[in-house]
């Protein structure tokens, strides 16, 4: 049985915060693979067209190409339409029936989880890893007592310390604390305020410049 983490998001663009999560969780959960799944759909902003899924996919491939265990999945991009997490997780469950699947999300997504389609089922068909995010409190009250019984709080720990339990659980970790947001990054880039290389991997920074993506 392999342990595989899937990290869904827009990744517009992938930044060093996303990459730190991948590297840290690989070690902490002793994962066989960590897979980014870029969404087809980018949130539409009134002032600019959404960044093409192909560009976002390409940047993820460039950012991860040197690490064998970190991959990018075309699953959602190939569908060519907006997908719900429940559909993606059901498909992954079928594709990897014998493996242990972890779905990764940041603390902001966790606090919004009840707005997700079939959110209770989402939290039941795979394991989840919730990574705390500066500026967002990681509460557990909003999900109710039945789900909170399956929460394993690893905050304050640098390793899982034998606390990976059987069955689908929700693991909370603060092992990565990076105050970075793709939205703020895009704003700074379009204002010409940011040195590209501080928040992006060098190959992604070069790609953003070459294709003039956020100016
Ligand atoms: P935005 O600022 O536009 O919300 P983002 O930086 O959150 O963008 P997304 O592609 O929307 O990037 O995020 C994908 C996933 O990564 C989400 O689950 C989000 O919560 C998580 N995430 C992103 N940045 C961080 C961070 N600094 N710490 C923890 N989780 C993060």
C-alpha cells in the first residue's frame, strides 16, 4: 500500500508556500508521492482574464521537475470544466483502491469546508491533511461532533509520532507556517512591486516573465 497526498488548488501561480507544504508533508507523513492537482477553473477577476489552466499546469511541472516524488496530475485540467472536490476524490478512490489517499488543504479552505458540495462525504472517503495558514484560526467546532471525533491534532509536532490511525482521519498540522498568498502575489506582480524570485521557484519566475503573465 502506497501513501499518496493530493493537493488541489488554483495555483495561480504555484508559489514557495505550496512547495514548502509538498516537501514538508512528504517527510512528515512518509509519503510515497505528493501530487498537485491544478483546477481547470481559475477564479474570474473582473479586472483580468483568468490565467489559462495550461500555464498554471506548466508552472507546476517546472516547479516540481527536480523532485521525483512530487508530481502534477492533469486529472482536472483534462476535464475542461469546473470540478467539485467530491468528484475528483471519488475518481481517485477508484483509481487507487489499495492505496492510502490524503487530500491536502490550507487552513482557509478548512474553515470554508461546509460550503463544499457534499462536504461530509469529502471528509469521509479519504484522509485529509489540514495545514495551518498564518492569519486563519484552525477551529474544529464548525464541523460538528461526529467529524471532530476523527480529527488528529498534530500541531506542535514535527513528525506524526506514530499517530497515523486506521480509517479516514483529518490531520491538523502547523509544520509549515508561510504567510504567502497567490492573490497578493499577483497584485504585487502587476504593480511591479515584487522581485519575482523571492516567492517563486526560479524556473517559474522565468516562465512568468517570458509569457508576461501577471503584468
Ligand atoms: P489565494 O491567495 O488566491 O487564495 P492561494 O495562495 O491560497 O491563493 P490556491 O491555489 O488558491 O493558492 O491554494 C491551493 C491550496 O493551498 C488551498 O487549500 C490553500 O488553502 C492552500 N494554501 C495556499 N497558500 C498557503 C499557505 N501559505 N499556507 C497554507 N496553505 C496554503
